[in-house]
């Protein structure tokens, strides 16, 4: 069964049980500044788990794209991936443990079907405040009994291992789920609850435990030897952290998350995740390019194949969601993915640029499930190729430099910074190279150098920003005020994901770059023009106030907070267009000025052009007539 068939069966199964099937959210979280990427299926659901009404009802199912940046350097073994899909079904105060256990068992053992004799489960053993989950134990016993299996429940014990058990209870480290882990680490207000995990047994007969570095300890389902693989997690999300413990959420929820690729590996009974169908075509492409086979482990080739497969698939999906390789934020992770893949490609003898071809194999593979990949195909291939070419040019020189340095002794933090500066080696790459030689690099020194460099470049960008206005002539100032109005109108029409990415104003026209995933329609452009012109005609007064950062945020100001805040040492200047004691302002934006005093004299605002400048970034040129 392909991953696409498994995904469909899961969604159909829950749709038939009253669930609304939702499309995957973006890999870039919306309205969640706490994290750079969507790393689990529940992340976009947090407000609803906390009690907000979901517009689609109380039973929901989806397959969510996830990216876990913290796993980049783990990739290379047979099961770590940074990108994966998480199947999810949610009950928002609707059904609870009994239904979830019964349905999940039915899905796994009848729909896929997995052999129930190879399924094991875990439950929460309880803590001071929250009792052992005996209820869930009893439901698991029932469903296993229905297929003739007497499921013994035991407390996990490091000394005794399996104890012929099928249902194991573990403490809060393993069977408590919240975004921040164990209860003690949860911030106030965070939802969480006991969970019940599902494990697939690849079979004792493979001898995985005996061959592993854990062979001296008894094996158990959470052992890292590879015999067991976690395929899903039923979270009974019922609690909310308070200042002195927990309280019940307004409703008891179910949050199930199942790794799609892991389910496919269980169905195929194949412990190497990179041998499931989703990687077949891309694997063949790499074999063609390198002239090696995935399984011949010459110079650690299998490891290299896995890195390339995972990293290029992740980068493909990330670029489709609007991230491009860069030196900061999400873009830096895409850069790291591509550069690490290029390094491993080099290791297995890939002479020509290859990332684009590997990406095309994934685009084809996922075209039906994620049509946006096909729509963004050119951007994806272009961005990958540009990044690969840029890095390829310096990779070999950088590697030679690294060799020289490491032969002389320990590679220092400032060496690492020089490798970064001169050859584009991300810190993590140098660290990995050093690790391969059994050496360590001093991260603090690297960071100090990096900070110094950043301070310099920040000063540079501050100057650039001031230069966003060609001069302070009347024409430029009028267009500057119009730019603020445009910014606000774009957010009103397109949504609050619109953020300023650049601005350049001459006496003739304004130019405004902003984040938005697709081309604007004619209708959207008209609406934006209309809103700006309406506000111009109202002859709104323009004024500024100097505010504390927090106050500005509270009052809903938009704009380039961090840079401006740093420059002005604690206070920022916010321009308001319209608004007084009786009316809300039309626009509130962090800005140094200058601006006109009233909007009435601006004339008529007209968009001349709307075009792409980079993936996920659009550019508008507009004039006042
Ligand atoms: N929230 C749980 C997880 O991410 C189940 O979806 O593992």
C-alpha cells in the first residue's frame, strides 16, 4: 500500500465516522509566533483544543505536513526524517477514550491491515495529581480480546523488560503530551494530557536488539534498538496548566497523531523508512546521478542517500510554502538542508547539480496529494539550483581548508566563522565535519564572531532602510504616506500574513514588497485601490506618537519592530493615519517618517504593476495621479 493510499484510507475512515476532513495547514505557522515551523499535527489546532469553537465542527481529521528542524543532524539513520506527514483526528469535546481506542484499533487492524499480534500500546502511569489511566487500559483489553488476544498490562520496568506484556504504563516522560513536554515544563495556560502510544513490532526474529548498542539491557517498546517503532499517539487532552497545578479544560479532547511514513513502514514491515514507496523515484534519481546503489554501503553511501532524500524532500515542501534559502529565520534551515545535501552528494560522487532533479521526483510523487508542489515547480527547482550552484562553487575549497585546519589541530570557533564567511559553511556543517573526526568546535567563539558580524550588517541595513526614500521632497513624502495606506489595505484585503519585505520610493512611484503566497487577482487589486482612495478622500489627519515597544504592539501597530526598536533604544515612533478619541485609526505603523499632515492632498492612488520578486514575496509599483 502506498503512503497515498494509507492517507486516503485514514481520511475516509474518519469521514465515515462524522469527521470533517481538513486540508493541511502551511509548514509556516500562522498566528503562532512561538515557533518557526509546524512540527506536529496539533499545532494549528491549539486554539480549538483550548476551547475556541472550530468552524468545521467537533470531529476533524487531516494529514498535516510537519517539519522538525531540531532533527536535521539526526537524519542519516533508518528512521529519522525532518519532514513527515502526521495523520490526525480530533474530537473537540465530542467522543473520548472509548471511541478513540476502538476506532484506532479497527483502522489499524482492519483497514491497513496490521497484524494485531504485532501491535503494542502504552498508557500513562499517573503522577501526584493525575491518576493512572486505567480506563484506557480497560478499552485496550477489550479490543485485543475481540481478536482473541489476552492483552496483559504491566508497569514498565527497566529491569524486567517485556514481561509478556502488551499494554505498558510509563511515567510522564513517555506518556504525557504537551508541546513543552513534561508537566513541570509547561507554561501556564498550556494544554496537555496523558497519552496512549501505539507501537509496531518488526519482530524479535530480526535480532535488532541483540545487534544494537542496547543489547545488554532488556528490550521494551520504548527501547531505541529499532525492534519497535512508534506509529501513533492518542493524546487525551483534558488539562490546562495553572499557576499551582492543573485544571480541566472546558472540554475533554482527543488529539491523535500518526506518522504516515511510519505507518507505511509498518504495513511493509520494513524498518528502513527510506525504502517506502514515497522515496522510490527520488532514490532512483540519486542512483542515476551518483552511479551508486542505495544499498551498497561504499563510503557510507546509504547514509548519504538518506540525507539527500530527506533534506531535498523537506526543502521542496518548505519552498512551496514560501521559504527561500537565506541567512535568517526559516530561510536558514532551508539553506542548511540544501548545503548538507550538497555535501553528501559530493561525497557519493554526484558531479553535476542534482537537487532540482531530486526535487522533481518528489514533486511528481506528491502532485496529487499536494497540488501546490506542481504549481510551484519552477520556483522550487530554481531556488534549489541557485542555492546548490552557489554552495558547490565553494564547497570543495572549503573542505580542503577544513582538512588543513583540522590537521593542524583543533578547529577553533573563529575558524568555523571563517568557513562560514568565506565558503558558506553553516555552523552545523563545520560542527558535523569536526564530529566525524572526533573533534569539537567552540560554539561560543563562533557565536561571538557571528554577533559582531551581525551588528555590522545591521548597521548596514539600517542605512539601507533610511535610503528607502530617495529624498524628502513633497512627492516622495506623499508616496510614503500612500505606502502605509497600501500596506494596511493589503492586510485588509489579503489577510494579516501580509508583511512588509521592502520599500523603495522615488519622486515618480512607490515600490512595496510584501509576503503573500500568490499572484493578486484583478479584483483584489481593485479593492486595494478602492480602500486607499476612500481613505484619501476622507482627508484623514496623520500624526505620530513615541511609544514603548509593548504599548505599540498592544495598540496594534504593524511594521518592522525589531530593527526600529534596536535603533531607537527602547522607544519607537508609530505613525497613525486617521483616528482620534472617537474613531479607530485606519493605519498604525512603526516608522521614522516623514509623512504628510493630511491624506486629502494625495490625489488618486493607482497600482501599476503587481509581480513576484521571490517565492512568497510580491512587489507592487504604484503612483499617485
Ligand atoms: N500531539 C501529538 C503529537 O504531536 C499527537 O498529535 O505527537
